[in-house]
C-alpha cells in the first residue's frame, strides 16, 4: 500500500495527472519527458486528456478530440453546455457546463470578453473549484440518447393499422409526394393530402363558421421550450399556412402557475412570471409544490446556490411545503430546514391563512403598501409600489363597479389616473401623489359634482377576502395545523424583505392559478419583490430577437382567420353567442368551455375538440417533439379512438428522433435531429441575467440525406412541403435583408444562420473572435456555411457568438443598495387587486372573474364542487405527482438514468396504509372516479402527507423502445427496463360536467389540472 501511495504522490508532484474540473476538463501538463503524459495506468477508464498545458501556460487541443459550446436539452431548463468529442468516431466523450453561462456557472460566470483559452484555464487546478461549471446528472446522461438503439434514423410509412408499430422505410421524396398529394395511400380509401387541405375559401364546418376555413383543419403540435425551432415551426403554421390550431405542452404542464404568478405582477391575465430566490442574502424561503434545485429553475445553479446558502449564509433557513418529502430538506442542521406536509390541492388555503394572520396582526410592510406612485416609492426608499391604496368602486349601480375609481369620474383629471385617500389629510386625491396613502379606507367619497360613491381600497378588500373563512377552516382544508400556519406567517414576516416564496408545477389543482396569485401576494405584503435577499422575476429571459441585419418575417403572411378549436378567445364574439342572443336564449353557459385569459395553445384541449368533432374533426396532424397522450393528464382514453381511426383523422405525420406514445399513431415518420445536431438559440430557465445559449451541429447528424444532399429533419420537411404547396416564407423570396434584397430559405441553415447573426448584432454588436478562438472551439467547422449566407463583415460577430456558446448580459454588481440591479429587476406596479382580471368573463356562469385571489372548493368547469360529486367516503385520498431529480418523461432513453431504477411506486403514509392492510412491498391498485386504475408496488412510510397518494412521473412507457417495433420485416424487441412502473397521466380523472371528451381544468386559465384528484386504493 505504501508503494502505491508514494507512486501516486510522485505522480501528482510531476503534474502529469488529468485534472477534472466542472465535471469534465482534462488537462495533461507537458514536460521534457513526454512519457510522463501516459496516465492510463493511473486512470485506465478515463478518456485521454482534453488539452495539453504547455510550459508557456497555453492550452493545446488534443489532436484526437475537439470541444464545442452548445446547449443542453436534457430538460427544459436549457443550460449552456460544453461537449467533448472524439474526432475519429464523432462520438460524445463527456459533457459539462459552459463557464460563460450563468445557468451552469452560478455566481461568477466568465465574461464574454475573456477568450475561450483563458476561460478553460480558469477551470484548472485550485481555481477550478471556485469557477466550476457543471451540468446535472441528466445533462451528463443525454449523450445516451444520441446513439440510442431505438432512435429513428430513416423515413417511415406505417404498415397495417395505426399504432401497431409496423413500418416500412421509404425515401424522403416519396414521403413528401404522398403527404402533399394524398391518395389511396394505405388501401383504406382516399386520404386528402396537405395540398387538398390548404383551402382558404371553404368553411371547415358550416355549423361553426367562426372557426374558419378548411385549412384550419391542419393541427400542428410541437415543443415551445426550444424557442428557435418553435419559432421556425410557427413560421410555417401561422405565417405561411395560416392555421390557429397549434398546440404545445405548456398548458398541461406548469402554465397555470406561471400565469397565476403574473396576476400579482401585472394588470390583466395575459402574462407569465415565475419568481426565484436570491439565495445569497435570503434569510427565510418557502418552496411550495417544488423543491429547491430539483424541478425547474436550473438544477445546476439552484442546487449549487442552495448548498452555498446552507453552508455560507448563517442566517438562511427554509421550508419545503409539499405532499411528499423529496430531498434537500433533511440536514445536519435540521433547525435551518424543514418539510411541512400539506394535502394535495390545499395550497390556496394555506396562502389565505398566512395572509389572514399577517394582515390581522399588521405584520406587513406599511410604508411600501402606502405608496401609490413611483415618486412616492422613491421617497420612502422603495424601488416599486403597489395598487394597495387604489380605490375600487363597490357600488353595483356605478359604471365603474369592480373597477378603480378614476380621476375623470371625480372631476380631478383623466381616466388613466386613479384615486386614493391621503393618509395625513384623509382627503380624496389622485394616484400621482408622492405622499403616503390610507390603505384601509372603506366608505363613501364625494366627487367634485357632489356624487357619493361607495369605494374600498384594494388592501381593504384583500383583508376582507382572507377573513371570509376562519383559520380553523383553512387548516382543515390544507391539513397544516393552525400553530404551524402561524409559525410560518411569523417567520415570513420577521426578516424584512429578505424572504422568498417560490413554486413550480407542484400545485396544479383546479385552483392552481389562484394559489399562485395568492403566493405572490404574500411577497407583496412584505415588499420582497426585486429585493436583495428576496425574489427575482426575470429568470429565463432571452435577448429580444430584433432585425438589425435580416427581417426574417418580411414576406406576405397567410390570412389567419377563425377561433382556434380549443376556444381561447372572447365567447361573446362567437357565432354561438350571437345566435343565442338573436333567438332570445340565455347565452350562458356556453356549450363548450371558452377561456379569455392567458392560455398557451393546449395540445390536449385541441385533441379533445377533435374527439368531440366540435367545432370540427381535424383532417391532418403534424406532430413534432410533443407527447400529449403520455404527458397530458387524463387525455389518452378521451381521444385515442378518434386518433387511431383514419376515417376521423385522415393524415398524421410525425417528426421526432424517437417513437413516443403519441407519434406511434403516425402514418409517416420524418426522422428529426437530436440535440448536438441542431442549430438553435434558447433562454436559460433560472438564469438571473438575460441571456441565450446557442447551438450548431457539433457532430454529424444521424438522419439521412435527401436527393438534394440536405439533412432530413423537421425543418427540411416543412420547407419542402411549403415549396410544394407554394406557401410564402419559404423557397425564394422568403425574407429580406435590411437593404431590401430577397433571401431564400431552402435549408434550415438558410433560416438559422441569419437569425443567429441578428442575435450577434442586436443591441451592441459583438466583436470579432480571434483565429485561435474559432479553431479552439470548433467553430471553424461551420465557417463555410456562414460565409455562404452572410456578408463578410457579419461573419466575425456571428462566430464570436458560437465561440462563447451564446450571448449573456453581464452587470458589475447584482445589487443597487437593497435591491437588484435595474437590468435584473421586473419593474412593475405589483397587484393587490387585478382590475384586468376582474373584467374577464367566466363563460359558464356569465359572471366576471374576481380581481383578488379566491379560496374556494375545488370545482369543475360548471361550478360543481368535486367533493359533492366524488365523496371522501368513496374516494378518501388526494392524488399528487412529482418528478424525480433525474427521471423525466423523456429520460427513458438515457441508460445512465434508467439504470438507477426501472420502476416507480405508490407512495402513501404508513398510517393510511395500515387502514387498508397495506405495507411497503405490497401490490395495490389505485383508481380515479372516471373508472381507470393502475397497479403498482406500495411504498409506505412517513415521508408523505396523510390522506395523499403520490406517484412520480416518467415511468410506464409503451414507446421509446419499450414495445416491439417492426421495420422492413425486422422486429426490434421491446427493452424491458423502459416499460417499468406506472404511467400516471393516462388514468387521471377528467371533468364529467363537460360534454363528450374532456379534461379537468384550472378555473382561471383553462390549463389542465392534475393534483388533488380524489382516488381510492385497494390491495391486489
């Protein structure tokens, strides 16, 4: 042993060791004796060193390898990545974070002006610990998906019935011809091709003329989390084809919380804002329906910052409020972190209970709430203000009922200026006042013409709202003891503005938006927004893609007409509403749910509309990088029959690298590029500073070449379809440069290179990189493509973008005094009363929505309380889902992840389990009221709230290679470890008060809800 120890010491002393920093950087130090570089006997499983560090302290690339900056798409955080590639095999060797990107180098990203050579040197040796740039476990596992044995790398056409997984390979040219022209393609009768469906004259369904022409019967679904590619996809769907029926996953994922948080940030209901915590100076944080660093907001940066806060910030403590104890809540110093179990769907009750205690005990920030203008805020050293003092008209007979009292109505100014009560004089005054206001006023005010108007401040209305129920009622609903609620409220109001509360997808009950609105309100009461140690709202903002060089949308756009099939819009403008009014029929409720608030193209609801044939059946569906039948709660059995039947849906075209549970029903399959093979740009979820990560093909794509020598992919397919049908925006004259010269789009590069050049030249033009920068980061591989499409002077700044893996805003300091730097703040008037929301109609009841957060029973679309229909006696449990740290619906293709566990479990409290004769290891069946059930193994312990059942997502696959696939007569056997566990979304409940196929919805935004569903369990 001693010899081995001495050998290692001598080895380290000689400096010949491979040093791994940031999970990746391999450096071999050159010496006079080159044999000292052979480290294989010390690390036989390690790859060769990535760089040679010469005596001049310069790095030289290993000639057998290369590296490049790109994006990681292992999840939707989209972090900056750095990839190490074997030159001989073109295989990915290792991955890690990009030191320029805040999402992977939290706290101290390398400035863009620093050369890549110097940036890599900062990752070497002792300084590598400080400057470490990482990717999470999922990001490190992503290369598995590139070479996955079940990846689709050829054009396919189905054989037999849809969903049977029998395919034949065909040429790309045959695929294009058949999907465009149609015909008797499968021996099942005539199929309308895309050229037949592109009809702008014929109404799709005469019974619903307001839903537009026949061309609207093209459904397109895709991945909005890949912004550059999503922008290309929408270019085809909206600007070139002109269909309003485009769907994605946001509205059945976490959209209701993103939109709900915005209700407390901006007036109206058409925005998104999800807060993050300033870990470095925060003293108390609440994570509800999430766990810090485990779901969203970048696992890389949040996890590191949490760890640093726990070890370096002695004042920091936090609680996780969730039905299940996931991790990161146990600690060697348990007084600094705690898990508070809560009943699934009880979150809104908890928020109202905490607000009740804070308001009734006056533990709010009085001076902050008393300001009614920006000038007033500055006067008391605040950076923002609220509408807490604004007077809301409560007289039902007044034309401004439910709106703010205006200066125009009082004879004191214009309609944009609101009215407040001056705190000192108690007189009516305008909201441009810089003096403190009375936030508790309730009574009548008299206008200049002597009119008495009943009004109440927004804050006073909130105080009444949170006192509509007792603390005991709230505690019973959320199953958090009253004492604990009070303790949380006291702690949250004991640290000034150095507190935070954040969420992410874990509170998706039917009132998830109301919970998020109330959650933001808690922060508003103490003034934590934009504050040092408080909350930030600007995470994941990318640069606005301006057109300094190329106007990508400079072409004649298609005429977009008709409502979309999911009915997002104003019902009062619909043909149904007008006909009912014309015939003297009460127009409420509408026949199907409408929604006038911010919903993001719910792919699930569009498929529900198709299943119901209302307003029509779709004739064709292009499905790209989207899996709603697996991921949308409750959807599959509602729509599957209408998708499988070619008589109901004539043509389905999928484009994806993999078969998933949705695209297995396709008629044609266009193989798509995997990450590392794509051009793109994306925001980074969780980055505090504005920034985009960019990508270019750093390895040779595995998709085939078409007859013209272009790589087959989603973009190439849409380009060629557009050219065949002669749609604008593709082919010749697709866009223009700033001089008005026409430019063509015949390949994806023709589109993405000008887009990325615009990014490099937006705002301040990026500099030119050095020749060493370009070669060092492998950007020389794409020089010829840039040269072919850009002007000479445009190439340098665009290459600079790629040599840093993106564009990132930097500031000298994160803070300005006690607030964030102005480039990081969300400067807004924070909302106590959201006037815009208060004038949006519920199209079932015909009543307006409420301008304040609402605590109510969980309800269906028609207002029926869920528990009135599904009693606790029959369905005693409340359902909850969550994501494991590394497992997601798409990580099933990652061998490194599936190796950690092939199955999920039915997780429940051990006391509940005993009542049903269950214990850990038993097999049980859980069922929802719609009659669906799943079976699995019980995990019973004390890490889950009583009366709750939780099952993690990402398991129970029937695709991604989990089932047999036959291509050209050769069967690829299903991989057993990919089908393990339970798929929870398929069996989840829907809304029985809706007509036909349905989904269970959020009451405010129409997003699909999945938590708090009643269910029962029995032993198998």
